[in-house]
């Protein structure tokens, strides 16, 4: 049913917004987000659900629906593709200390590396977490270079 799909979409978007703002250490009241839709139907749904998204992620500064055919996302965003239908983009530049984030993520990589050796039974989970942290570091370093 369309209603269930719309609910799942809103839930996925809000979950990703919370995760991204936490990873980037950006408070909700300073978060500027863009949700890019790959087609017109998804765009209309996201645009109509912005009040729900804002209600589920308390205190959001800004959420904007963007159509892939007619809208643009500003530079300096951290992006997460959630599905083939939509992605979430968080403006990072000017809202967080990128150097501090790089240092913290590199420290986490070192700590996680030690934990990975200690917990060989959970190697797949640790390797996935390490890869995610390394991708975050690379993304923050790219943003710093802009």
C-alpha cells in the first residue's frame, strides 16, 4: 500500500537524519538538510511529509525536498543514499569543526583496530564499522579541501 510505503520512507529519512547529525556533531537547530527524490512522485511525497519529518526529528532548522530533475544541492554536504528513490544531504561546511571530526574519527579507527584484533569472532562487524569510519574520514577531508 502507498500509505505504508510513505510511512517507511519518512521513517528511513528521519532515522538517517538523526544518524548523520550525530556523526557530524551538528545540533538539530543548526542542521540544514536536503532530501533529493529521483522521480516526481517521490518528490511530491517527500515534500508533503516535511512537517512529519520535522516533528519526528525535533528542532530541525531546515529540510528541503529537491527533485533530481529541477533542484540542486549546495556544495559542502555529507550525503547518504537511502534507496534508489531518495537520498539525504546534510550541509556540513560552516556548521561543524571538520578538523575535530577528522581527528575523532581517526582516533576511533585506532581504537576499533585494537578491538578488532581482540574480538576476532566479530570480525565482519568490526571490519564494516572500520570501513564506515574510514569513509567518513575521507568525506570530511574532502569537505575540508573545498
